[in-house]
């Protein structure tokens, strides 16, 4: 049977679909006439196997209480084994109603108000929101910018843990927004440090399926016995297959002592109860979406290369950090000498683009913007031309 070719060049009108990426423009950016390249979902049509599985089920006239079939759980187990070499058992696996919600559940169960929780900025901003919104303390272990990319400050991590005695660390693996997949040695060192100090590591691995240029995702819990003993891993097919609206996230806790009472708490509060469309969509994605994912990632890789070449040739003052995973790019505008407010105003009012403000990822993101390249190339080309023209106007202001 010939391989199906998916069309990622098609521009899809998402108006009227309750899409946050579009309907949230006025609230986030103050106007509607901007191209949305911000929130991390894709502008590509979902794999047809997923929509067909949902359609078949919705043809049945009854939508009663539902139980997740064994095949749903097995699809997650098989995907993790086959894609990442991550061996998990059914009892180690739980449904959670979203990765951020899963982080919040772990924060509320394992820590108390006033406890410190480590994050590594510039990092996904809901980490800080969950910590501080629940009355915990943010403990920063910033990444170190180096050679056009970033690395972890391992010595700094040891120091802040020794000095500030956090109870938990939230790890982003791969890291959002800078797109780094941490290597096994780095992850093992983090695990050893945290286990010695009694620090639980919550690892957000939602971008783990989106590895670029043949790289492999390295699950934190798989790197060492230390990591397995202290980790809560969170993942989902949502970023991978562009189905965040189905809310189909999952959690893995390898250690029985860490897991037993926590999973019981999730169960009695029904936090771990999957809903019908979650299980159907996720299983279809994991069973049948591999070819779609491969083609989508190849398209995203070409988009990333296109952005990099365009900036080098036409906007040399703006530099892109090369991501190792995902469809997000971290753009450095610091050479323009603008304040963050001026930079955002330039992009919104002159370039008519909606990108994530780098400052929302922490003070280390000042001078940066996050660009979502998960969109048809014609849209991306026009956006880059708008960046070029807006930056040129800054460099050569009118007399």
C-alpha cells in the first residue's frame, strides 16, 4: 500500500473553532490583525486516523460514562518503548487532565505552602505560575547561555539546593523555550544531586516526541536508579499530534513508595479518570500516527532551516537558537538595543505578528521572543518579511 503524503502547506481557516491561538489575540496582544505565531499548537490538519476514530465513536447515539480500555493504556506503553526505549508498566501509568494540571497535582500533593521548588529559566512560564499561585517559593537555577545555545548550571543547582532546601524541582526535558534535549549524563547528575537532598523531580516531557534531525529523546526516569526513585514524568500526545483540545495527558511514577499514596489520592479525587475522547484520540494517535508525525517533523525541520537562513541573509542582527526538539524557536533580538516593551510593540504594531514575549519565561528572556514555526511555509515567509521590514525601520529610522 503506497505511503500517504500529508499536506502541511495548506492554510486552514481556524476562525470559529474556539482556537485560543486566534480567539485570544485581542486579550494577549491588544489587536486582532496580527498573525498568530505564539501558543504552542500547530496550524496543520490532524492525522486523519485520529479524526476518523473520533468520528466513528460519535456516530454511536449514546455518550454515557466511559471506561478506558486496556488497549488505550497499552498504546502509551508501546509508544514509549518503541520510540524512546522507555519501559513502563501499567501500574506505573496514570491519566492526568493536562500536563500543567499534572504538575499542579504533584506540587499540591508532595509539597506544602512555603516550600521551595526549583526551575531553570528561561523556562515555560506556567511552572512559575503553578508554584507561586499555590503559595510555594520559586528557586531559580538559570541556564547558562553558551556558544549560541544553553547548558545547565549543575554547580549552581547543587548550591541552591544546599542553600535554599527546596522540596521539588520542575525539569523541562526537552526544554521549552530553548529546545534543548538534555543529555543522559546531565540528567543523571541532576538525579544524583536531587536524590541526595530528598528533592522530587517532576519532569515535563511533553515535547519528547518532537525530536529533530534524528535525535533521540532521553526520558529522565530512565537515566539512572536515582532518577527512577525520585521522578514524576508527564507527557501527552497533544503537542506531538496537535490534539491539545482532547486533553489526553499521562503520568509515570516508577518508584512504588513515591507512587502508591499519590496515585490513591488521584484516584479518590477522580483526577486520574480519562474522558471518552481523550482515550479514543490518544490511542488512534499512538497506534496510527507515526507516519504523519515523521512527515510533520520533516516539514518543521525545513521551516527551522528556512527561518535560520532568512535571518542570516536578511536580518543579521537577529539570531535564532537552533532547537533540538519541537516546533518552537528562541529568537535573540538584543542587538537592536530595544527595551522589551519596545520590542513587543515593534512586532505587534509594525510587523503585525503575535509571538510570545521572552520576558514571560523569566528575566533571562528579556530581549528574546519565542516563534512558533508549526505553520505553512507561506505564512512563515510572510512573517519573516515583516520582521525584516520592521527591524530595518529600527536601524534606519525616518529622517
